[in-house]
């Protein structure tokens, strides 16, 4: 009986490890046509790939920590990269597809905040081991776009009051969740824990993506909070 119990426990552990997923969400960049109206110190996304590079760096880290066979799900806001690609005369959609293929990540394109919720809810029960968001944000929401359709404005988002629409059972008990956007730790992190049952590490203050050029993750001005 003792051996059967140990075998059953081992099988459960192996099953959990096999179904574990690492979810990364990349929001879209601003358009230069709008940002050029702003003073230089307030301009965003001079480089189109801030949130893509942040995501691929995280994938590389996950491979090192969790092994080469770790399952990575990459959710990307497509309209932002289509519009910025047209502006820059580049095929950013193709480039992102290439990065997903290179890193053996399952790529899910989304067009709205509702799409993001559906993509998350499609994960299996208890499968999400880690969650990372790279994109614009404020203390109340993830902004899937910002300065894309309208200058200094988001038209698609995931708001803290919508978190109850996400099935909390998708997260593993010890899931590690982090937002690399600005100000998340000032409000949204608390809503996340209350609605989804796992902590969300978020920034107090702004995050700075210029450190990506040095191979480092975004820096924060006021520290991280959960």
C-alpha cells in the first residue's frame, strides 16, 4: 500500500511538471507618428521591439531555469505590430513568428482585451507556472496598446475590474506572476491576488526598457511590490 501511494504521488508530480506552462504576454508599441508630437523625454517606443525583446529574454531565462523542454505560450497583441510595421516599412509579424519558432514557443495572436481573457482561459487547470506581462500599463490595467490608434491613449486593455473574468484555476498554487509595465504594483497587484489567488509582482513607479540594450530586464524607478 505504501509503495502504491508513493507511485501515485510520483505520477501526479510528473503529470504536473509535464503540463506546466509559462505564459508571456507582449503588448503593442506606440506609433512614431503620434510620439513625434510629444517632447523627447515623454516619447515611447523609439524601438519597435521593446516588448518583444523583453519577452524573448524571458523565454531564454525560462529555458535555463525550467529546462529546454519547458512549454512556453506567447500571447502577442497583433494590431500594434501590424500598424507599426506599415509605418516602418517592415514585416514585424513575420519577425515575431520567426522568434516564436526559433524558441519553440506556442504563439497566440490577439486583437483585444477580450481575446487575452479567452487565451488565458484556454489554458488547462493548474497549468500556468509563470506569467509575465511586457507592455504599457498604468496602476489599474495592462494596456495592450498605447499611442497606437490615438496619441497617448489606450483602446484595448485588461483592467483590474475585469480580472474576475479570468478562470483562477488555470494557475498553479505556487505560480509566479510579474508585470514589467509601469505602476502595476500600485493597485492592480492587489486586485490580481484577490481575484486570482496568486501574487502579481508589479512596479511602483515607471519601468525603463532602455536596459534591454545591455541584456538586462527593465529597471524600475520605485521598486517592486506584490
